[in-house]
């Protein structure tokens, strides 16, 4: 899963949001690393909708413009959590210490 997709799904995990709110929440959650442009966001939302990971929760006209609110589906929630587990396992490879590296550290500290 690409990082922008991960943060779009993460932005929707607590509540349904409209496009601009998704952009802001994804940027906040990623600490500024993910800055979605409208075209990127809506292409991703269209794809995620077709994959049944998100759904349109509500459509309204605000100031003469259509505003859709998107909601994470069960499938999207599962995919998000699976990706989080995959990333945690990958991080553990780097953070973890093999018995050999622990022995080397103990030797250096002794």
C-alpha cells in the first residue's frame, strides 16, 4: 500500500470526512510528509471506492458545489490494520536485535 493511500484510510478511521478534511487530517497524521493535491485525492478516493475500502456516506450541495463525505468500510479498516501490522513487522527487523548483535553490544559495554 502506498503511503498516501495509508494516510487517506487512516484519516477516515475515526469519522467520515469530506475531501478537504481528509487532506488536512492526512497531512496532520503524517506530520507533514503526505500533502495530497485534489487530483491525487479524488483519484485515490475513486479507486478506494471501487475497491470497496471507502464509501460515500453523504452527498450535499454546499455553496453551489457538491460535497461528498467519505467513510471507511470494514474492508478498508481491515486493509489499514493489515498494513499497519506489516509496517510494524518491517520496523521490528531494523529495531530488533539478533543474539549476535546483543552479544557484541555486551562485549563493548563490558
